[in-house]
DNA sequence: GCAATTATCTGACCTAAGTCAGATAATATG
DNA sequence: CATATTATCTGACTTAGGTCAGATAATTGC
C-alpha cells in the first residue's frame, strides 16, 4: 500500500520542502542573503536585544556580529549600548530599515494572499494549515496569564461560546449563563490562561476564585486546530498548580453531557462527580477536586 | 485583528520553516552534506540518468559531477556510460549504497511515525496534511492514463464508491449499478485518467466508449484533500479532449442530485440536461454534450 | 578593589554550495 | 568526413554560513 500514513507524512514533507525553498528564495529577491534578512526581520518584529535575537535564530556570536555590521553598513539598523548594562547592545531599525522591513512584510503578505486566493474555499484550506502548524509547533505552545478582557482571551471566549451554541441542542446564550466577573479570574483571586501558538490563541481556561478556599474552573476550551495535542490536560494542570499556589483547597466545575471529551478528561484526572451546586441553566454535570 | 487569513498562512510558513530545518539536518546525522544526500536519495528512488537527476534537483553540471565523484569515492554508487549514447552516464547504487539509502529511508519513516504517534487522532492530522500538500503542489498534479484495474485506479474507485455510500440517502452498492467493463475505458474505446499528486492518487475520471460516436463520462471523483483546486474541471477537459481525438461526437453522463457540486460543474461547462437514457437505479439527472 | 564572569567583537579558518569558462569525448548533421 | 552539438568533467573562483580562539570592555561577586 503506497497510501499508508507514513507515506502521506513523507509526501507532506516533500511538498513543503519543495515549496518552502521557493518561498525562501523569494527573500533573496531583495538582494540580501537569507541570514541578514532573518536578522532584519527579527528586529523589525520588535526584538531589540541582540542576545535574544541570537538565541532566537540560534546564531554564533561571531556570525551575528558580522550580520549586524552588514546591516549597519547598509544603513538599515543602528545599535547602541543597553541603558542598564553597557555590555549588551540593542538594535533598532533606521527609517530606511523600517521601509525595507515593510517591503519584506508586503512580500510575505502578497505571497500568502496569492496562495489563498488560488483555492476556491480558503477557509477550508486555512483550517488544515492551522491543524498542521499547531501540531508541528506543539512543543512551543506557551500558556500565558492574560486579563480575561484581553483581545486574545476574548477571541477564545467567542470561539468557545460559538462552539457551545453549535453543540448544545438548544444553543447557547452567554447572557443566560453565569458569566464570571473578570476580576475573579485575575490574581490574586484567580487567573485566566491563554494557550498561544506563535501568536495564535489556541486554548484557554479560567480559574475563578472567590477569595476563599473554593474556586471554580471555567471556560476550558481548545481550538479545533489544536486538539489531539494534550492541551486541555496541560491547561487544567497549570490552572490547578496556580490554584494550589493561591492556597485554594477545593476546585469545582460544571459541564454538559454534550461535551463528552471534557467529562472524560475530568474523570481521568482525579475529579469526582458531585451534586449540582448552582442554578446555571446549561450545565448538567458537576465535578469537584480536593487539592 | 491578528488572526486574519494572511497571518494564519504566515504562521503556517513559520512553523514549517522552523520544523523542516530540523527535519533536513537529520540527514546530516549520517555525516553527509545535504547535496550528496539528495543525489543518493534520487538514485535510490530509481532515477539513474545523470541528466535527469541534475534536472530534478536543478544542479549545475559541475556541482553534480563533483557530488557523483564524492559518492563514488565513498563506494556508494557506480557510474557507467549509457548503452545507447556513451556521452551520457547512468548511476546505480552499489550494495553499500543501497544499505546507506535504506538507512535514510528508515530515518525518514521513523521521523514520520514519531510525528504521527504524538497526535491522539492521527487520521485527523493526516487529512489536514493531505489538504495542505495537495494545495502546495497543485501545479504538479499530473493526469495519467491508467488501466482501470491498476492499483491507483482501484484506490480512486474505492474512495468514490465510499463517498457515494455516504452521500446517497439509501447508500450505494456497486453491484446494483452498471459497472463499466474495464476494456471500454481503455484505448482505443475509451480511457481512464488518474490525477496523481506526488505518488498519491487524488482524482479520476473514466471515458467509457462503445466503439461508436457516443461515449459516456463515468466515475468522476476528486479526493477531499484535493477539492477547491479546479481538478474536476481539469479532469473533464482532458477527458473531452481525448474523446475528440477518438472521434467521439456525443458525450453523455448520469449523476445524482445528492452531488450538487457535480451538477453545477456540468451546467457551467456546456452540458445540457437530457432525459434518462439508462435504467441504473442510482442516477436521477442526465446530461449530454455535443463535441 | 580585584578576580571572575559576561556580551560582544575581530581575525583566522573551514565547508557547502554554486558559477563559469574551457577541456574532452561521443554523437548528430549536412 | 568535417563540423556542430551534446553530456560530462575539471579547474578556478565566489559567496554564504558557520566555528573557534582570543581581544575588549563592562559588570558581578567576594
């Protein structure tokens, strides 16, 4: 059988190496070696500390130094000693550098746009690309504490509500549910975690504290593109650890039978089913975990 | 908005460049520069003519020559003048070369396997990878004439029947349908086209001739991973061109309302609806096109 | 204040990859 | 058969990328 899973992965790898080569060389279209272009790009993205860039691109310090000198000679960047620590240097774009960076950005955007435009249902293709990207970079998904009113948190919540509306027989209306007060999901009472995969929010969970010993887990969600990576478990473990640090003794949560994978997760990670503890119209199953 | 389509494509590109770098360097794990490894791999895959390999890897003739010499010095390949044209040379693996090639193969397979194994629903991930790979390599999808009993043709037909079974209200049973005789879809009577994307069959169409002026289009199918690329239209256009070359004057086909995208394609490409022309239990709509 | 540490830079060096102008030998063309 | 063409090879050269051993200057730790 030539269409087995391994062949399909290898076909994907071949496609990507063949096309990404073409993608990279387009950067050479601006007459600059790839290394220099990557450094310029990193600086343009806002990375200013040289050590950070060197680390990010995993470059030798000697090579890094020469690349910076080259960009300086071109008049694209300038480097100055760090205010706090004069051994370190920080780099920033000059005006010329900024416009050159914009050219690269425009090039990348145009490329992406062309690629999408050739497909007759771009959303379908994008969903597939999100799945692959999240899976490739699964080890780089970072859980970040954010204000529940932060753009990325709101994005997750919106997707979460949308999913509930799709999966519950009678839909879902946030205003009928007990929407937690943002302050209860911010330290010191609680916390809101967003899983970020290279700039894209792909999951979240809220720890809603009351100031006392009992707290609730709310809004556990993982983007469809990031399912199968064990992210829900990771979010829950993190939330629990933070709860412990906040000296919380008992965690509770409510959920719905229309979300069987969630119930299965809770059962498998030390939660026990308890009686209804609120009058929210949506949940039908309730769990507790003593820390 | 940071989660717009273009950002998502670029996120995919970043993920892929970051991870594919790691993928490529694994080949260096066997202590051979990438160029040499690629040539060895091409020869292992069965490419023997040096000119063909050079073309495939787009290498300079000087560079190619040196890479071959290097592999010869390592005792991995041997090159001999071509029988027909002694200017040309053909390369083949030695026994050592063959086992070295197998090592690369094993490495790639292991890598692919590990990647899949980390996902809790590999089939879901694979579907996404197929979509992306087909889309990236859309310009390299080749329509090949194959015997309808060829492995790749049978694969397409199996997928096609499976899809009909899923989409028809009462399922689909080939034995109840009028399954065309393979000979009618082979030249000179007809033809069977399979769309191949780097080894994976992603679509097919049959032209079932009768020896006379009238022929039928049968088994038009495009893999879910290759939809949105205009492949169905390409397959139909090719089949029509071949039909014309076979001096066929009238094309007919039957289809079902459960396949609205197919009906739409026919309507938009010069086909006109006609009365039922057979007693097959599955179709409910019939088309004709005069060439 | 002095030694150890740290961040960056410089010079010397290396490999991989790629380009280009002939050289060589076989084949095709008139 | 002479000439042009073709496939490959060789030598000379270039660039990009990368490594490594100090040099330099600032900072930290005792």
